[in-house]
C-alpha cells in the first residue's frame, strides 16, 4: 500500500516529522493510520508533550475568538521538537500559569478513545470551560445524552453522558480529535447535538486535518442546512491519496508467550486522591465491572472549578508513585480511554519517565526504521473480558519498571497476560495502579 501526502499549510512551525509517522491498520474501512508522535497513545512520549499539544490547540481557539496570539506559543512549539525533560517541564509550567481568555465559556468535547486526554488538556487551559469526553462504555442505570457513530473506527459506537442541563445552554461547543480525515464523525455528533440542543457555534480542533474539498463542502452544506457556524482549526493541514488494498486480517502474531521468570509485582491504590462516582458498567463480565468510575477523567463532565483539584490530586499521586520507582527508566501505561489522569500523574514522577496507552485498534507492526509501530501485543482487557486490547512499541530491555494504570481494581488472574508480556520484554518490576478500589455500586 502507498499513501501520498500533500501538506497544504501549518498554523505553526511544525513539520510532519514532529507530529506523526505512519503504519498499516488492520481495518476494512481504513487501511492506514497516522501514528501520532505527540499524543501518548501508540508511541511512548514524555508525559508533558501531549499536554503541550493540547495547549497549542487551545491557543489556536483563543486566537480565533480574540485575535490575540499567546505569548507562550513559540515556547510550546520549540518544546515539542525536543525530548529534554527540563525544556518540556518549563514550557508546561508557562502554559499553566494563567488561563486563556476566550470570551464565551465553551463546552469542550473530546473523542474517545484517542483524544480523551487531548480534549481534557484543551479544557484545562481555557478560562471558564467545561469538559466531557465521549466513551464506548455502556453504563448501568444511566442513559447517554448523545449517541453517534465514528464510522471508520474499529469500535464505531460513541456515547456521551453529559449532564443535559449543560448541553441545554447556548455556550459554544468545541470538538477535539487527534485527526479529521473525512469530517463525518464531527458531522454525526453535530447533527445529534443540534437536534437535541441547538446553538449557533461549533468549533473543530485537531492536530491533523486531511479533508478533501468534497469533505469541506459537506461541512459547508451542514452549516447552511442547520443555520450554524462551524470553524475548523488544526496544527497541520493537507490531503492524501491512498493506493493499494486494505489489510483485512492480521498478518502478524500479537500473542503473548508464557514466561518462566516473572517480574516483581506490586499494587498501589490511588483511591484517596480521586472522587468515585456511583456508576458501574452494564453487562459486567468480572468484578472490575461492578467498581465505580472516578470523576476526574471527564467521562461524566467537569467544570471550571475542577481543574485545581485535579492538579493537586495528580501532583500528590505522582509524588507517591515516584517513591516506588525501582530504576532510572520507567514506563507509565494508561489503558484505553484512561489517558489524561495517568499522564498527569506520570508528569510528577521525575526524569526518565515515558507515557503511552493501550488501545482497541489493531495495527500491523513491522521492525523497520521510520515505521511507526515496531512491535505489538494483544490481551483481553482486565476490566472487561469482552474487549480486546493492544499495546505497541515496548522494546526489550528498555524499562526498569512499568506502572500500569487502571480506573478500576482488577484481579491478578486477569493481569497474567500483561505480566507475561512485561517479562518477555525484560521488565523486572511491574506496578499495578488503580484509581478506584473494588466497591459494589448500584445495588
């Protein structure tokens, strides 16, 4: 397969090499993937780097609303081009010093699963903003306020559990995704939002925008049809042409072989730092499904008053886990939609820490220079046995220890495939970190 790229424009001094590499995707609808080098999903990154990308998107929105360029913009751009801990930390401290003023207080919506942290980071620095991220989690005794489809995704159904009173307002909506390829996902959610809670203004923020003229025309037609205004802002914009066949079946073995010598295993609860909410997963397949979620992820909505509490919780939790580190090179691994909270915690765990996350997306790994996914492994989600997860780019012998984050408490038996994976990757210490301990909710 071959993908030809025509890069049209970039709002900032960022090139393709700073933002993404490419990989083949095991998907009949989409043959390839732009694998972000700044998102903390498939490629390990310094935990502050994705937060800076969110900051740049927030700055683009603030400039669109006010006409003013943030004085810290160039500092963030230059920091994204490096992996230096001191430079990245300095840029993030500058970003967090004051909120970006944008006039009308927006409602920021991040798309699951890849953009849950990206959207959260945008909300985090916009003055007066509220936040909600979409989810694929189906909950017991709680109906979603929005339902729409992400047509090209491996798991297409998207749900949103936002408080209806929040959506009923006339506040502008800001939709955040890592990339916009056709714009259909945005069109789908705008249609559902506007049918239930009409308003005038919608903005789409993305790192990459690959829409063709035809796709942009479809967005303009939606504006005319609904009598609304849609603004699209991205860090890099262009068009692509794909030639070849889709990879419909895996041509690679993701299976994890059992190992004799297993790493040391320790368990850490961060429950005291985070607020549990009284919702559980419907159709639970194991004990973790009956455990409550936490408030700080944004799945159930956050307002402007929540940011300081999340900052404090992440800092205190990070310092606690920093004391548990066993070596100089540490990986913090989020799971699925759980990205922002462990990313923020990891940012307080000192130097030599990298972050990324597991995913539902099957990607074809190849050990080749310049290819985005060098290796990959699959396992059943310890939180939900119905869901297959994947994790990529874990080199042998790179990490002294791994901190694996779960929103809910999981059983040791369910963890065994991952423990064997880390053993095969020569990790000596594995830390299982849970944000919500096992407490039965909803009867």
